[in-house]
C-alpha cells in the first residue's frame, strides 16, 4: 500500500532531530559542533558532521552517543572547511549506532544529507534504488534521500534535490551538500521545522533557532514545500518545482537560552504546545487510507488469535495512559484486560502464559519496575509489546516487538506530550489487533479513523481554549489542595491532572473515580479544596454531573472540563475549561490538555521549578 502523505494525517511532525548547516568564511567544523551542543539539550542518541574540506574532500564523522562522544572522535581540530552540515539524531528508524547516525552519503561519497522527519515510503524507494544498483549501508529512511539526489544529479544540486523531493512521502527537514559545489547548501522542508539564518557573508540552516542565534538573529522561517539554496550570505527560495518564492526576513528576539525553549518560559509549556505535532508524528504512517496499521507488530500477528487476556504494565503517567488502553483492549478485543502498576506486578502477578499479551508502557524505556515486570512476563512465556518513546532503550530488549511513540524528546520532568502519544498509540494498537481479529466492524473502524485524523487539530483548539487557565490559576493557586474526579475515559485524565498538580506545584491533589467520592474523600471538600471535574460529553456525563453537584453542596469551588457547547455545565460549575468534542476513547487526550496547563500556571504562580521539580527524576531507573 502506498504510504499516506502527512497531509492525510495532519501537518507538522515533532522536531525529533537537530539539524545545522553552515556556509561562509568561518571554520565550519566548530560552528557546527557549537550548533549541535546547543541542540543537544533535548537529549539525543547519536551525532555527526560532514564538511567539504579545503582540499575538496568530503569529510564525515558520526558517532552513537552524545555530542561529546563525537567531539572526542574528532579531537581538538576539525579539517579546515567553509561549508558543512551536522545532525543530532533521535532515532525513529534503526537503532542508535555509528552506522545509522547522520549524515548519510550516496554511493559515490560526494553527497551528504541530514534529515529530520519520517520518509513514509522509504521501503519502496530503498527497493527501487537497490534494484538500480545502489548500495544502502544503513537501516535509516534518510539514506534513500542521498541516493535519490545522486540519481538525479546533473551538475546542479538544487535541481537534484527538488527532483528527489518529488519522490518523497512523509515529513522532512533536509540539508544536502555536494562535494563538487563547495560553498553551497540546499535545505527543504515539509511538515518539519527548518529555518535559514543570514549573517554577514555567511548563511545557516537549522531545525531550531537555538543552533544559530549566537551568530545571527536574521532568519527566514521556511514554509512547507520550500527549497532553500544557500551560498555565503544569500539564500534563494523556490518551491519544489523551482519557481521562486518570496519569504520575509524576521528578526528573532530571543536569547540563546530562550531559543532552546522555542521562546517558551519552560520546556513543559513548550512540550504542552508541541502536543498536536506529537500526535501527528505518533500517527504518521499508521493511520493509512481508511485503517490503522502498526507495522512494528507484523511479526507477531499470527499469535494474536490466541490472546485470552491483556495485561498492561507501567508507572506514573504511563500507568494512567494504560488505564485507557485497558478499557479499549477489553472492549474491542472482548478479552479481560487490566492496567497494572509495574512496581506491584511482580508481587502479585496475574496468571501469565503464552496466551497473555503484556503491553509495557514507558516513555523512557528505562523504568526499572516496568522492565522487571516485562522480564517476568516474558520468562513465563507471555508475548510482550513495548510502547516507548526511546529507540534502543532497555525495554526494547525485553519485548518481542516495540512500538515507538514518535513524540520527540521530552525534557521537562512532568510528562505531557508523551502521555497523549501513549494514549493515542494504545488506541491504535488495540484498534489494529481488534481489526485483524475481525472484532470490530468497518463502520466502527471508519469512525475511529475519522476521529484520529481530526485529533491534532482538536488538540490545537484545546490548547487555544485553555488559555483561560492562566487567569484561573491565579485564583486557585492558594488552595489547600485539590480533588480531581472523572469516570470511564475521564478517570485517567483526572488522575493525570492531579499528578501534574502534585509534582510541579507541591500541592496535595487526589485523583478519584467520581463514584468513589461519597465513599470517603468527599469529607476533604470545602471552600479551600476545589473539585476539578472531568465532565466531557460521554455516556457517563449525567452521573458525573451528580458527583459535581455533591461537591458544590459542600461549598467547594468547581472547575469543570467540559465539551464545547454544553450549556448545562455553565450553570453548575464555578469555572469551565472547554475542549472540542471527540470520540469517547480519545476524550482523555483532549481533557488532559487544560489540566496540564492549569497545573503549569498554578506552579508558576507558586514560584516552583516547573521543569525540574524537587525530588523527581525524569527516568526512575531504580526499583
Ligand atoms: O519513563 P516512564 O514512562 O516509564 O516513566 C514513568 C513515570 O516515572 C513517569 O510517567 C512519571 O510519572 C512522570 N514524570 C510524571 O509526569
């Protein structure tokens, strides 16, 4: 089946790799290494540079590991060169290794390419290139681009790049260089960020302003479909057919430090805003035509028919995402499914055998309890699928198959974009398996695909609507604590909302199944302890409203998350955060967005260290 274009699944994907390119009078090597160090704050797994040296050679050095490993390999000096490109990779295809690190070259060793994005039709292109005699050395999707440019090259790099681009489906920010055109860089963007920097007699390309603001603040933000042809101090922009286009030159007002955060005050805020793009990335290549297909599980497909129960294992935020997954596996596969806190799993394991599907959900892939639980399940003969954001992480070695979130690196300790991508990935996983087993109708599948396609834009709208949380937070920041409630798909959102408040504002918050309120925690409610109710449109809406009224009757202020257009709730709640309507299983994703922003603004109002809250680590690698 031909790969879906990203236009079909949405627009921009997450900025998963860092790119920098330079042409001008400075020594290119140090400029590129400086750019890579500035891009590394996001945490990468390999790095590399390529230079056209003053002797006319193409010099390439690339290493798995951090930029420091690359620097060690290069030593104190890089070859003298005025043009080059560099890359920090965050793996999506192929595990982190020297070979898979960028830049990638063509057969002749004259062309060098770096890429951020996903070439969705790379398998087709790879087979076609191999049939023509090209030898591809790596497992990456990017390498096909170098060989396509090689095929099309007739002495003009920009023409060859444009010809190659016409063959690509997916998302890309690319920089390409040719040994025989030693002061030229060609960049292109489609659904992945890339900007041009213009200095005095020098030009830059970068995926992120942080890589170039130390040299120039004059930039051109490329638009989708743009091809930028750079010489020292100049940039000519055309469309993919070669027709010139005009783009304004902007001046970036940010310092280098602010640029790392894309101008946001904190990484957490930046990552909350990245969620629409992260959702698009998570779905890229998986929501295809009118169905959902996760290729990573292809090797296990024969075994799904025997699955008699599903056990999800995870910690923290990933556990809350797993609660959504458990509901869906149970509903859609028609077998018992349960989410388990990984740290408890080994002490009271459920029956585990070859008919048990175990899904281990972990952003980092390094959480000790989740790894230990997955290992136990595997030892007992269960099939283990990892759902993780980190290619090459420890969990991928325990699992029979790994499904990647493709969310891009998450820097803030408080998980945000990885929660929503965990949920959407579990939705796709459950839907794919259920569909394969014939347990869902075509109409149900069509409805889900439509809702998935609309989800990134709905998330954008949810972010816009949640702007009100900044003012609300100023009124709630002095609360003594919070009670969060939800039912069904609103329950994991309530738990996650409460966790966000706890971890970054250091205020006590309880997340409760709304029906349990009367069984104890309602005694906590009073004028100082607000009730936060996830009351989006759903089959349990009326019951949730009854619980909300119970809180109101105890003088608690009520902050409701509700679906746009709900007239009733406006009369009942003290404050309302609106979210767009969506399919019930996807509602957790939209409902959590205002709760993340509310927690963020409460923490800011309380003067907390939002990105690195006390006592917490991004990845918990001890039991
Ligand atoms: O890397 P993991 O997804 O396995 O991490 C699990 C939890 O430590 C993590 O989700 C934690 O709860 C978050 N930092 C909360 O925001």
